[in-house]
């Protein structure tokens, strides 16, 4: 049994696989983006940057509308929206640069063992993010 009283069945595992796999791919691309930016191999970054800013603005509006609830104060909604917007901007920018780097330099990405380390780090980060999202309230209470 897991913490919510459900047995660990195929449906429960299936519901976890898609978000974990998706976030692992996204984070792997973001890690590649960090590598591209740190090694000055992100050619054309300035040309792509306005698109990342546009995606950030779309993320802001979407988050604002999705988080709007009559039971929440405006400041709570705005702080959460700003956090989600910043996260969206960073992840989209880094993942975009990582995908661009992988397309331009597939030999460096796929042939080396580097991709295995990045996928492993992204998988661990995905697990930590999902745990954090589910348990942030109890952690915040513990820290206080």
C-alpha cells in the first residue's frame, strides 16, 4: 500500500511514468542547455531569446488564470504565479538551448557517456521535484 491507501498496481504506476518520463526528458534537455551556455556553444542564443521571453509571458498569463480561486488571497496567487513564471522561463530557455545543442552536435551528445549522466541526474531531479510538490507544506511547517 502506498500513502494514499491505494495498492501499487499498473494504473498507479502508469500515472507516474508519463510525468516522470516527460520531466526527465525536459530536465535532460535543460542540463544540455546549461552545458551549451557554459561552454559558449549556444550559437544564436540572442536570436532565440525573444521567443523564450514570449513563452514566459504566456506561462505567466496561464498560471495566473489557473491559480485564480476565490478562496485564495491575491498576493498568494501572484507570488505563486511569479514563481511558476520564473521556473517556466528558466526551464524553457535551458531546454530550448539543450535541444538546439543536441541537434547541432549530436555526435557530442549521443556518442559520449555524458547523456547517461545527464539522464540519471534528470531522473533524480524529477523524483525530488515530485516529492517536493507533494510534501512542501509539511516541509515548510517543519522548517519553521
